[in-house]
C-alpha cells in the first residue's frame, strides 16, 4: 500500500488516547498528518480539523485533496454509552463512517483502516476468536461496529478500496489519565491507597494490549495493504485477577479487591488468535507487567 515515501494521512479521533500515540508515530515516520476530532490535536506538528464527525461539513473539511489514507479511530467506544444512547452510537459509528467512505470514494483515496472490535462476534464462550468468527454482536456498540465493517467491505468490493477492519482488544498504555477503564482505575486506586471493585470472581479472561503494539499493528496493516478483518491484540489472555496482581507488583500498593455481582451478559472469556497478524510480521512487545510499568509513572507523579 505504501512504498515508504511520505503520505498524507487523516486520523479521526486524533486527539484521543490511541490517536495521539498513532499521530506521533506517523509524524516521526515523516508523514503529513491531519487530525479530525472534537478537540485540537495536542501535537502541533499535525493539522487539526476540530468538530463533530456527525457533521457532513466537518467530514468534507477533514478529507483534504491528496489524502492517501484514512485511519478511522473516532467512535463511541463505551458499551454502556451505546446502550444508553444507541442513536448517538449509530450516528457516529455508522453514519459518520459511511460519510468518510463516500468521501474516500469520491476523492480517490487508496486506503481506509477502521478501528473495530472483537465485540462484533459477541458471545463465543471458551472458543478462540479468529477473523472467520461469525458476526453476532450483543450490544449497540458491537452492532454499530459490525455495521461499519460491512460498509467498509461493500466499498472494498465495489470500488477497489484497500480497506482493513482492525479488531482491537482492551487497549491500555501511557496517556490514560482521563479514562475510566480498568487499568487507569487500578492506577488511581494504587496512587490514592484505595481498593478496586471486580465484577464476579475475577477469573474472566481478557486480552490486554499495549497502545504501542496497537500503533505498530495499524502501521503494519497499512504497509501490507491488508484488506478485510484483522485481529490485533497481545495474543495472551489473562484474568482480571492477574491484572490486579500485576498492578500490585508494579506499584507496590495493596489494592484490596471488593467482588461485586457480574455485569449482565459479560463474556466469561475473550481468547483471540493473532496468527493472521503474526504472519504479516506483527510482534507485540509488551507483556502485562511491562506494559503496566509504562502507565504507572503518569499516575504516581500526580501524587507528588
């Protein structure tokens, strides 16, 4: 897809957790980067188009002539928010994606990478998830991401666009201070000398992948010209209890755990197969303990 020469790249959600890290990597590689987000990109080397992607005028302004690739990260990513506001999730995750794809078609953009999720396959129990798993989403979030994947597949088949749906797992890493997912909750609890709540017995299996490994996977899929779904994760499922133990080891905090009732419909296990990504050269670098060690300094510094 790319011969290594500088490209013009549009990153939606460029001011977000993954977007900031991705834009930094792309700029270091010599690419020209445009960020489209509700907030200005903190990296002033990138151009910022600020506004709501649900506004067609914002999409038109962001997809500039000469753009080579769109990396579409912006989305409603919270399952709870999607349940509370399914219309809002549909508008951003589906309608905005459709608008971006249409502008890509009209302007002859060669590549489109969509940030998706393994939630598109729904409940798979103890089975290993690969790219051939049928789409059976259980929430508006998973359904809107599945719909976006189908739109992308239609544009790929009809217009020759190189399009990859990158199915991310639980992403963590530096830059999570404002997020309310499990790893930053652990970090805040360790900093403040408090405990954490764990749904159920804590033996649920999850794949936690470092943000730098996600960035590497995105860049790899772009370079390879991958088309179709691709699972990007660590390839090592761990229990919630394992995550707590890793956080205790890194932070030195006691982190007492309060077990509360499991969430309705929660998957007991997410076990992914990253062999397709590995065959393209993807090599995740961070295990859980090493990855959490990159997160803790940002939280421990705020306590000083």
